[in-house]
C-alpha cells in the first residue's frame, strides 16, 4: 500500500485528510511533532504533506529534514494564501509544490490517486 506522511498538529483537518487517503487506498501517517515525523519517515512515504499554518516557524526545518532524509519524496506544503512569507519559505526549504489551503483541499483526491498509479 502507498504511504503518505502528513505533518500537522491540526487534529480536525488531519481527520479530513485521513478520510480522503483511506478513500484513495493510501496509508496516511499523521505526525504532530518531530519524534512522530521521524517515525513516519522510517516507513518511507512517497508523498509528504506539510501544514504550514499548524507548524508555523517549524515548517522550514521539517521540510529540510524530510528532504535530507528522503531526497526523492514529493513534498507538498500548504497554508493560508495570505501568509506569503510561509509559502515562499516552504518553497525555498525544498517543497516541490506550495499550495493555498483551498487549492490543496480541492486537489487532494488527485494528489492521493497519483501515488497509487
């Protein structure tokens, strides 16, 4: 089964992503802190989602850690469209794609399906 890793501390939003992942037959690991992120990386996910709003200033270092640990993994960061500094910093830190939260929610089923093909 394909695995994705979601870095967030937002339990309500994570349940929404978990439900979409289950529907797409993707195992979704939720990491809310650095320890659980490292445990999730050991499972070799093919896709990593980073919630910039939930992680705040920590999101840059989390993206860099993921990129160093799994150089080939696809990293998709998402956050509020008005927090342009966080969005830009995520791209600079190594995220492959940076999306506004609304675009992420809209594209989530497609992103998950693309991992199963």
